[in-house]
C-alpha cells in the first residue's frame, strides 16, 4: 500500500512538472508574446478623428516605445 502512495505522488509531481514546463514554453513563445503585446497596445494605434497631427505623432511614439518594451527589444 505504501508503494502505491509513493508511485501516485511521483506520477502527480511528474505530471504537474510536465504541464508547467509545457505551459511556460507555449506562453513565452515569440508568437504569443507578440500577440499579447499587440492586444495590449492595440488601443493606442487607433486614430481618433479629432486628434491633431502633432499630438497623434506623440501618441504613436509612446505606443511604439511601449510595444518595443513589451516585446523586450532594447530602445536607443
């Protein structure tokens, strides 16, 4: 009976470890990072009609910097 309990504990631990590694690999894939960053900053890229051009350029610069920061690309 004790062997069954040890085996069950090992199987549960192994399964959880495998699921964690698989999730982290998928979550941190470049495609998923890009999708998350696009969704996060998509609202900044929409053009309101009443926004003057100078203000819109500043908004785009800020959104671009935030996107690059989210993607982990160094800014100069």
